[in-house]
């Protein structure tokens, strides 16, 4: 570290695993720490200005853009990336629907989209199309034109509603 730069060490809870961040600069974003210090590449780095949604994560069950949050502010919080949503987890059906509907083209925006959709459906399982579009407004996709993404979300909603009606249980909520 250069003279005059405040550095520190702390722990972050990333996808349920406590990780040590050593000798970090106090001004580093959560995105920088995730990707460059901890090697969490499931979180994508695109604009670094909070405009594209590629770095979307859940911070204590709240959707945030990792590039706009200081990593030091995430100490003692739960950070969940698309990788932490896991196979068989709350986003498995979302990921499958994205594939089935061709909502995955280059794949760069997909992790952020999946996190945003997971957040939306955790809060508003029956969101209408306007709410879906609003929830995804902060996520830029240059390949699909959003039609396929919205179709995938609607398919997940229908499948979850049918499962809930059949079993009488809700698949997942984010606690909000």
C-alpha cells in the first residue's frame, strides 16, 4: 500500500462462506473486492457506475449493484451472488426458464438478471408485466431485447403458482 492510503482487513459473508479480505483499500467497491480480491467472477463487471445491473447481488436480501456499495459497508452482511443462489436453490427454475426461452444470448447480463428476478419474485411472486419490466429496468441486455427474458419470468411465475396450488406451499421468498 502506498503512503497515506488507509487499508484494513475484514471478513465478508459471500454465498454463505466467511471470506477474509486482507489489506484492502477503504474505498474499494464490493464489486472490486468480489472479483479482484476474492475471485468471485460470477458477478460481472461492466460499467462500474451503477447503470447496467451486471454486478447485481443480494445484500442482506436487498438487491444492490455491487459497484455502488463499498465492500467495507458489507461487513457483517450476507452477500449472495448468482453462484450462491445455487443449483436446486431459489433461482434454479429461473435459470432453467432463461435457457428454455432463449433469454441467454452472450450471457454477460444473465447473472445480474437472474439475481434481479430472484429478488422480484421473492418480494412479488405475482408481479405483472409492468412490475417485471420496472424491476429489470436497471439491467442492460443488448442481445435479447427483453421479450424472451420477460417470457421466462412469466413461465417461472406460472410454474410456481401451479406448484403452490398443487402442494399448498410457496417455493421461496426473500423475507421481505
